[in-house]
C-alpha cells in the first residue's frame, strides 16, 4: 500500500466559481496575506488560496488570541483514510513486537504492558478512522436540494439532507439512499469480497465503539483476538473501491516517491 494524494474541501467545486461575482469568498495569493488583511475579512468571509500551481484551496481565518492565521481546510474523508493508513503502519510494527516479545512466558515487563496498550490503541483507532472515512464520504455525497423518499406500507417518510445524516443507518444510506440519488448505483447490489469486508469493518468498529464487558473477560478477549487477526490491508482496498465506485479517482496514490 502507498499513501494517498492529499486534497482539500470543495477542491473540484472551487475550480468553477466566479470569484468576481461571489461575495462569500475572498480569493488571495498566499504570499500576499498579512495580519491586517486577515483581520479585515475574518468576520465576513472565508478565503480561497490561489497557489503557485493555480490550485484553489478553501481556508478559514482563525483568531488565535489576536493573531489571525489562515488554516487550509482539508478533505475530512481523506484525512480519516490517510490517518488510518498511518495508524496501520504503526500497528504492523507493533504487531511484530507483540508476537516476538510476548513469546517469552517467563518475562512480562512494564515495557510489554506498554506494547499491549499501544497495539490495542493503534489497531482500534485505525478501524475507527477507516470506517469514519466512509461515513464522511457518504454524507458528503448527499445532495442539499433533494429529499430521500422512503415508502412504507401505510405511510411515506421524507428526509432532507440533515435528517438523512442523523437518522438513517449506515447501510440504509448505502443501499437505499445513494441509489435513489445516483441512478440506482449500489455498491452492495451483488455480494463481493469487497462489500463483505466492509460489513466486517462495520461489525468490528461497532464492537470497539460500543465496547461491552462481562464477568469473565471473554468479550474483551474475543475483541482483542479480532484485532489481531483482522485483514487490515484488504479492508483499506475495499473502502477505496467503495468510495471510488461513487466518485472515480477520489482516493488515489500520491505520485511522489516518498514511502511512508
């Protein structure tokens, strides 16, 4: 696996905005920004940074105790995916140490205790961030000007974008909502290894988020076992396939030569 290309919020939409007739944004060159300018537009506008490569990046102005700074707004879906990727690299490193050092039954030190804590922390965080990247993406694909119509036996329910995000379950968004908005496109139309892996990711993520306990520790043992044997790399590929199914080339490998 390779790290992904970083993108910014509304990157595609900003290419088509007529900034001369749009009062919501102020387009500026990053080299021309100073504190007086930021203060003057901080309460009325966000800024769009026009880079040397003619890329347009949405940013907001943050008042840090009187010091005005410009913060480019990343694409949150890709942030979650990218951070899960980095957590997975660390998880792999720690996994090697876990199987190596815990093989000595006569020596369980504080260092090994820290190793166990780190493994569970990195593994569970990787799962949570990877799943959240899908949730973020699905919500970003909901049109602001269309309603989801759910026909039941004795009534019809109508949901706007906000109601869909807060009240429709994850798989219903994928299997019912998005197909209604996008010409019956349904990643789960037929059983595949990829959508089976996504179902496993959802199941494991829920077990982590809603961690249960019992009087014997069996529930916790089974959860830890799942984190040890879960196929992380295959799941990254599956999530990428799902997202790119709806938006081709949304998640792509970074063209740089750096390996991290």
